[in-house]
C-alpha cells in the first residue's frame, strides 16, 4: 500500500467521523491514530481539514456548549469536558461567554426536572440536591441563588406558596 492510498483512506475515515458530529482536533487525532494512521500523516490531514474549514475547535466548542447545556449541564462541567477534549482555554471561555444560555434558568430547569415540587425535609436532602447540581457543573453561588440555602425557603417553595 502506498502513501497516497493511506492518505486517501485516512481522509475518508476523518470525513466519515466529521459527518456524524463535530470533533475537536485532539479527538480526531486520537481516533485516527487508533485506526493505525501515522502521526505525520494525521498531522498533515488535520492541517488540511482546518484549512478547508471542515474541522474547527471553535465550532466544536460552540456545538458542545449548546448540546450539553440543553442536557442540563452547567458551565463548569462543560468547561472541564472541553478542556479534556483538547480545546484551548481561550476557545472554551469564548464559547461559554457567547453562548445564549441563562445558566440560572438552566439550573432551575435541571433542578425542577429532577426534584419537581418535592420539599427539602432536611439538611441531608438539601446537601444531596446541591451536590447533584454541583456535579452537573453549576457553581455553589448559582446553586444557592436558585435553590436557596438549607433552612431558608427555596425559590421553588416561594413560587409554590404564592399560588
């Protein structure tokens, strides 16, 4: 097999992966190398794909923020996931800043989907719920802002008593 065949197969493989969803350069590099393509060939191919605008870490970060936010994840978790996938910090920060996401509203929606109108009976219950939201990628400040502190009526309870 000659280098042209290998390059053509690598390109075909990369395009098939990109047709399914956006990938970061890091992800695509890892997948192509796992398929047995050499590092030099992969580097050259990734450079071509970026030049042709078929591969973009910026586009990947924007898509990931939108998708993960719609699934109930917060900015801290999304940021960590993007960095784990090799996206540069400046791209991650820009994607999160430019995302049209009301993070408090996203947190409230995530909380309501999981717990509905169930009252917080104890500190243990409150702490468990706060930990769930923290694991989802929301900051402690945002959690307190949206669900309140233990002992204080939660914003959800305040809404329910007004009705």
